[in-house]
């Protein structure tokens, strides 16, 4: 974080100081909520959780070098005490962002947020120092912590914004007001909580509503291929830039194809020129993500050639998102188990089909959460798609939703041993270990709550029965 004194922090968050001998002492390190991440000069934020109370670590973090604790009660060591720790954290982030000379880029969408955020950050790094959301820490706690990790030399701050209801993104933009806002898509992720795609669009569009006007430098980057996103142009005062494969897109892709290994290649078109891109990532769905990143970078002054070079060099920065690993025996394991929704599930299956040309393919799939009344239809559709893409074998893992996946495959024409329903991750591993052959390609994907990454890890690490459950 940029250096601030404890006295200034207390004033910004409306807190009272306790046990602070010298209020002029500065916080020069990171702002953290995990005691294991404390370093000399840190500010430790003490949240009271369901299982752990951060205040219990106060003495330990100060002993480790923390300048003070930001909490809701005195703890016997230097502390700034506030009524609401979350609101105080947000107020501190807002104060720091205002002092920064950085350009804030915010993005949201139903699918692809984290992968696109990682691409934007890797492209912008070619131009200037860039700080971005680690992983998918995109909520009211993760976002301010990311903003507070910026330093005086940060020029671009890239923030992923998630939402589980109307007003969530509006709140995040109040903490960290963006200059550039990107909306990727409106899908069915969390549709059970929102109630419908129109409600999701309403929530995602709060991002473009928050942007400054075009005269003040605001830019809304919208997906030309998604009607609900494109319609958000009427909800913003900012300049509108369209990306996508549509002829009307300002930044678009032509001659899209997949290499033999399943990596996308295309010609990038921007208002200032064209350049060839061949990505290191897997799956055609990354073309849209790359175009979104390119549109943002172009608006921030990068040329088509610079953007294409950066996109061609960019890799995956976040765990369990299309992680491709080849075992010594030639089996390829694709660990995409961080999360799943209907859009990302379809994209992953298409990537599997592209990677598996001439090889036997396996789709190890589990529940897609938070789909509400759409759950049966969406799981059935994914099972059907696996058959249409000629996936060699579908392994549906889990309970009711997994049975719907297999039912969809069966109704599409998957009979015999082309699909199977197993009870849990260990059963899936046992099946795969007994039937995998050199050269096979295995995709593992489900919602985060299912924890199917343990299947991919077991296939890569080997081990004895029972270790999957332990992981």
C-alpha cells in the first residue's frame, strides 16, 4: 500500500486508536486479513468469521511486524477500532485509490471474468506497472484488498467485480470508481439467485452506469455478440467500444481456428491496425476473452502489434482453470475444476473435443450450482452436448445433478459404456485408473463446491485409495 500514518488511517475510516504510542508510525507494507501474510509494516484486518476470529491473532501479527490491527474491539496491541470492519476497509480503499495516479479498469460478466482479467493484466504489464485481482477475489472484501496492494508506481489497476444481486456492483464501483468498464457476457451463472437473465443484465450493467462521461475519459467496453450486453450502451455516458466477432465490432477476430493442440489462432483487428495472434491458452472461448482484453488495451494506448505480442505470450495465472498437464505415459489431464456454469461447461467441452482429435476423450463432470429452476434443463443440455461433440466417455460425478448429466447423454444417444454415473470423486479416480490408456485426454470440471480438482490431482500424482478424500 502507499504509505499512510496510523493517525491518517484512523481518520479515513472513522476509527479510534488504542495502544498506539506513536500515531505517526506508517503502514508501509501490505494490508492483509490472513495472519500468515503479515510482513513488517503491514496492517492486519481482523474479521470475525464463522470459525475464526481474526482478533485472536492480534498479538502474533504485531510480533511478526504488523504496524497495527484494524478491528472491531481493542486487542491489547496497537489497533484502530471501528464499528464495521468491512466498511472501514472499503473506506480505506476508496481513499487510497483517490490518491493514486492509476487508471482503474473494472470488469464483470457471467463467465470468463478471471481468465479475461488475467489476460488484461498481462497485456497492460507490457506498457506500465499493473496491479490486478489475484484469483477471483472479486467481492466486497477481496476487491478493496486488491486496491490497497497498489503502490505509488502503479499505473493500471485491474479489478474483477462479482455480483450475487442487484446493487452489489454499484457498491464496488463506489469503493473503486473505474475509468474503463468491461462487460463480458450475460449468462446463467447464479441465475437461481438473480431470478432471470434480465435481472443479471440489470446487475452487470451497474458497472457501465458508474463510468465517467466520454468527455471525462470514461470508456465502456461491451460484447457486440451478446444482445443483453450490447444493449447496455444506452445505460452509460461513457464512450462505447464494441468487441467480438461481429462485423460491427471495433475490435474483432477473423480467420479463427484452433491449432492441433487446441490453442486458438486468429487475426486481431483494431481501429489502428491488424496483427496475428496464436495463444498459449486452450479453447476457442479464449478468443472472446482476448478480444475483450485487446479492446481495453487499445483504448489505453497500445498498438495492435503490441497487443498481439502480449496476447500470444500470456498464460494462465489462476489455478484450476484449463490447466493442461501431460503425464509421462501420454495421458493429458485438463483441470478446469475451479468453477462451472452452463457457458463455461460448454466452452470446456468444445476445447476437449478440439484437443482430443484422433485421441480418446473423457469428460469428468459434476454439479453446476445455483441454477435454480433451470438446473435440470441445463445439466441435461450439457450431457447432450458431450454426445454431440463425440466425447469418448462421460463420467458424471455426484448426486441428482450428475444423474441429469448422464440422462441427457443417454437421451442424446449415449448407450452402453459411453457414459457412467459414479457416486463421488474417489469412484471416478478408481474408474479412470483402471481404464485410462496412453494418449487419452481427460477434462475435469464442476462447480467449486464439488471439489473435483481432487480427481485431476490424483490422476497426476498417483497415490493410494483414500488420498482423494483427504485432499
